[in-house]
């Protein structure tokens, strides 16, 4: 049985990062506005983009304190490989996304567009982000799997999960709502299976996402690729940790289908014309 101290610590690892992020977000919004780091949203309004870098900046100090508290007070056996792998993956994809937010041109869009640009000799920040994300996914998969086939499947699942959240981040709150649903599904699965260490390791990061969420709903700012990419890789890691080989294959087929569909049709239009999806999409939105 878990002691009261353990439950308090688990709650604190979500609550404190959430509060820290919530109170710091307005300052980052002002900083990005003063620096003219703005992008046009779906309503044609110029708002700060790239605020999702806060997910990493606000969670890292709490990860350090969580590590100390777990060792000193819980005497917990922490899988340092999983701990460092998670932090490295989150930091790497967030940095790649932030580079795209700050330096990326908007005249090339979609995976197909960036791939065509690369074949024509043009290196875009989107191509750099995709290649870097694929490398991160491969490293994670290589450490988690021993068979080549499973490594390749896991790599593609992680990479496509990373891009999926980017595809959804076109309206206030949409990507985070979908992410929290994924987190609940795979989080509950991890608790039921007893394989929940990665879930526990992700709690400070989840706290930062929750703390930022109200600002995204109000369309006060955009998290950008710095945020959506890191949501995607973390959701992918949690999913891959819970799925067997055939589950990963099923997820891969689904993700490929969604990406092929999104290249031809607008996900926003599909959501807008579906009553249930539209209701969920607009839930809590203040702008």
C-alpha cells in the first residue's frame, strides 16, 4: 500500500508545476509580444506563438526536486534510464519545434510539402524538425525494443504521434483536449497493467500542460510546435509503453490513415460538421 506521503508527493508533482506554469504564462506572453514573436491565428489575429516552450522550462525544476524527494523520502527505486530518456526526448522535440516556431517559413506546409522542398534542395525548418523527431523516436524505440521489426514500428508510431498533435493544433484547446484524452486512456491502462512508472514520471510535465491550458482555450497565445510536438512524443511514449507488437501495428495503421486523410482534407472542416466532435472541440473555448 502507498503511504499518505506518497499520495501527497504524487499530487504535488502535478499541482506545483501547474501553478508555476499558470502564473508564469502571462509573463511569457508579454515577452513574446514585446519581441514581436507573433503569428496569425485562425481568426486572423496576431498572437504570441511558441509559448509551449514553457512545458519544458517549467517542468525541469520540478523534475529535479521530484527526483530528490523520491530518493530521500520514498526510498523509491527509480528507473534512471527511463527518467533520463523521457527528459531527453521531451527537451529534444520541444527545441526542434521551437526552432520551427521562431525561424520557420509558412509558405511550405504539411509533411508532403516539406518532403518536396527537401528533394528540390531546400532545407526547411519543418524538414529539420521531422528528421530530428524521427531520430529521437528511433533512439527511444531502440532502447525499449530488441527486435528490428518492433523498433521500426515503434519509431514510426512515435514520429507520427508527434506530428498528429501538430495537425490538431489549429484551434484553441483542441490539441490539449485530445492529448488529455489520450493520457487518460493510456494512463488508466498503465495503472491496470501495473506498468505505470512512465506515467508517474510524466506527472510534472502533465502539470505544466494543465497550468497552461486555460490560456490556450482563451486564444491568448499559441503553444506552437514547441508545445504540440512535445505533447505528441510524450503521448506516443505512453502509448508504446502499453501496447504489444500487434497493438503498435494497429496504432501505426491508424496514424498513417489519419495523416493521409489530413493531406487531402481539412480536419477542422470534418470536426465542424460533426455535432459530437464540434461540441467537444468548442467545450470551454472562450474565443
